[in-house]
């Protein structure tokens, strides 16, 4: 959905929500046992309603600056591995060059795993924070709509 930084995962037996509902309830996490219609069954426990999409990466990039060093170090080690690989073609396959190359490749992979682990943990925390904000915003919107309704009825 354009403009929404996460995709809504529809639980089994639920009807597909409208685009308006997704926009109005973006990142909102329904309470346990809640269903959109009486005939539907509740979502399974610990159901993950929202999954980050490409817009998520664009809008939350600043939150990941503290872990960017891990990705840069991984890239640096990968470049060192490529240099060692290219050098071995010209200088021959010396044992020292092989050690440097393989060490750089292993370090690059390890640093990439560390970066992705931190990123997954931070994404989970950010999603939880945004869900809390979405719940608060949704509650305020529903309260305003109900007050408008009451005003219109008098």
C-alpha cells in the first residue's frame, strides 16, 4: 500500500481489509480476541499483523545510524578479500595471501551477521514503538469521531 511503511498480514478466516482501513489503522495491533466481523475467528496468539516493507527502510534509516559501522566494516573486509583474490592472480597463491583473503572473507560474513542481528532487533523495537503510537492515534481518532457523532445527534 503506497504511503504505509508496513504491509498488513490478514489472519486466517478474516476478510481482506479496505485500503482506507489499512491507512486509518496503520501499524495498529488489535487486542487479543478482537475480530473485524463477528463471524471471523480471532487471530492466532502472537500473530504478527504488520511486516515492514520497502518504505519502512526509507523512513526509518536514521534509526539505524548507530549500527551502520558494522555494515561498513563488513564491506571493508569484503573489499580486502577481493583485493587479496585479485592479488593472488598476479602474485601467485602464497600462503600469507590466502590467510589474509580467507580471514577477510570470514570477518566480512561475521560482521554482516552482527549487523543484520542488530538491525532485526532494532526493527522489532521500532515496530513495537510505532504500534504504541498507532494505538494512541487510533484511540484519539475514534474519540473525536464519536464526539462528532454525539454533537450531530443533538
